[in-house]
């Protein structure tokens, strides 16, 4: 449920001024930017004022969360009771994209081989970036196979489990850990359906069907033997389809033909 998106808390501190104002709470539903996932936005409200949270970061990693705010009315003071509420729709969009990075990682390994390993990622509400080790550009056929595998997982609507366990148990169940990352004795594991088990913090969907359609919109090189996929999920593919339909309609109107006849019309002009 969405009750996790709102929490009653106490204001521990208000630091900075104007453009650098931050609020610290004793507890918070806000996710602080970490592991490639952007920080939450939302509001913090007390009986004397309201602040708009435009970013969330760690003051002390894993312990102290700093809510970067802009006051929209009144004042907020230490010691006050507060209601901290995140932008739930934005969080849901981020969740979809974050879990999708794991599904894409699995699909890439299936299509290209086990040498594929995550080299970095960025997860926002409107898109995701996933960097991985591979030695050449993906062909259109390979990209289509990755997309098909990924979307077969979301259509099957497998459950996604996100839980804490010991590093030893995570290793026993074959959870993929990433070279260079530092892990404590207790780790967070994401089982995204039957095929993807990886160590990951962040926020994730409860079932893969919540992701909607996964559409790859870009593939490029970002360094020696490192490639980058960009993809969209949820409402993103629908918005992209509408934009492309509108563009095709404009081209057809300019050429004075039906949309289905665009290619023939262009070829006639070129001959």
C-alpha cells in the first residue's frame, strides 16, 4: 500500500538558509540518493509551515537523511511534529525503472553471455541508464531479443522479493554481487522473478508486471569495452508511441498522403 509514502516524524534540525536549506527528521519515508537511484521529492509539513522537498541525500550514509527543501509557507523549527510525504507517483516511476535495470541485466547476459556485468547505472523517474561490460555494439537483432526476454518477464508478472539477509546466505543462493562494491555482513537482496537475484538497495516493485513495458531507446559506447543501454518503462513507451504517431501524421500531411503510404511517397520523390 501507499501508507509507506507518508510518515509522522519529529524535526531534529533545520540547517542552512534560502537555496541551501535542509531539514533533518528522526524518521523518514524519503529515499536518499544512493546506488544510482535518485532521491525522493515531496513535502514536509508542520502546524506552522510547509516545505517542498526537491532532493534527498545522506548526511551520514545509512543513518542521517538530509531533505533539501524550499519553504512554501510559514516556518519549520526543531522539535516540531511533522508529516513527511513523498511524491508517490514519482517514486512508483523510479521503482519501475530500478527493477527494470535488473531484468535488463539478466536479459543481456542471456543474449550476450556471462561476461556481461553491470558497470554502473542511473535510475530516475523518466528513464534508466544501465552500463555493462561488452566488447562491441549490439545488433538490432540482439537488442530485440533483449527486449523480448525482458518483456516476457514483466508479462509473466513474477513476484519481486526485496529482503535483508547475511552476505553468506546471499552467496549461497547465487546473488550477483558487483566487483568493487563494498558490502557489510547484512545485505539487501532483490529476487526479480525466477531468473534475477542480485544484491541491491533502492526501491523496487512488488511484481514484475508493475513495471509495464520495457522499451530500449538507446545503446552506445561510453568507454573501452563498456556499453550503455537507455530504456523507459511504465507510461514512457506509451508517451513515446504517441509522439511518434504524431510525427508520422505530420510527415504524412506534409507529403499529402496517408500514414501507411509515407514510405512509397518518399521513394517516389527520390526516384
